[in-house]
């Protein structure tokens, strides 16, 4: 039985999506990659290997379903979905608009869910498949100035964890991949920055924004190694529910978990006091 798989990867023009696609192609897999422009489509199909580009706006659910249906019909079953397309919104909560929030969720949450919903019936019918969505360490920990981005990634984390429990009996694996800081253009062309208007936040936020801007090209994460890690979990018999990528992700998420546990334990008595008096508690 061949180990060659058909991947559908959203957002393969640059960054981790491009690295994932190139690694899968190099390993001999077929990759259908979504892009936003004809020029990006031509560039993707010029890559070595079995590369097929599709122009797609992931916020257009009808178009997403069409791409999936055409892929299943013309190229065969989609074995692996990598829902990667997304962007970052940087902006303080008070300085960011409701339109900013809607757009962030439209792409990062609704676009991801749309891709999963389109492939899932096919995978369920075949009783096999692997759904991978690229969230972020920012779906598990937070930093000032990224509230809308964090909100979108926390939402995807909850959706994926629940989905994994719902489809486990169908032989479908679901994995959230949570990168730390990688040398991609996430903080460059893939980020929208809200304008600064409230001076009260200058002391807190200006150093953070400057560090993010000037840190481009110095991030610790190697996209090619992230892609190799993705291929390892695709090949695993029991892939993880979550996969952190990068030492910074490991460190920051662990620190966040430790802080949560401290709060939980410090206030456990108050938490337990809210049950009815006749409710039996575990020993």
C-alpha cells in the first residue's frame, strides 16, 4: 500500500504554508495549495513535484466547498487537510475596531472551519483522514496588543479539541499545530496593525510593537524544521491532539499553565463553595 497522500493546504504562497507544501512535495505527496492571485498560482505550480494551485478566498464558503469537491473528483481523496491560511491583527483592544474583530474572526476562525467542514464528510465516509489546523502558541497564552488575534486562535483551539472527540470513532485524527516565533512574514505582510491613538498605552505597548517589528528575521523557529515535524505527525499512527513548535512556545505555554494552576489552587476553596450543600463531592 502506497504511503503517498493527497494534501490540501490553505495559504501556500509564503510562510509556514509554503514550507509545509514544499516538504510534502519533496516527500512525494500530492499537494493542492490555495493562493490568492494568479501569479502565486503559477509560482506554486512551478515547484518540483505534484503541485496543484487553486485560487481561493477561504472566507467564501461556497468556493471552499467547490475546491474540495473538484479536488476529490479530479485528483482523488483528500487524505490530509492543513488549514493554515490566516493573518495577525496587532492592536490594543481599545484602539481596535469591531470591523477589525469581525475580519480577524472571518479569516482565522470561519475560514478554518469552512475548510474543515468541506473535507469532513468525505473523510467520515472513508473512515480516515487527518485534519491539521495551524493555530499558534497565541491560542494558549496571551500578550498585550494581540487580543483579537488571541481570541481567534483560542476559538480555533476549542473547536478543534471538540471536533477531535466527535470524529475519533471514524478514524479521523485532528491536530492543532501551535507555532511559536518562526522566520516567516507573520509580523510583516501577514499582519495588520491598528493605528495608535491613545497615549495612555504608550509606555506599555510601544516597546512591544518595536520589538515585534525589529525582530523580523531573528525569530528562533526554522520553517523547514516545522514542516518536517508536520510530516512526522502525519505519518504517526496516533498523532497528537496538540503540537507546540519551538522552544519559545514550550517555555511560554508552560509558564501560562503554571500561572493558571497557581490561580486555580489559590481560589479552589471559593470555587468549590458554589455547589448546593447537598451535592456530594469526590473524596
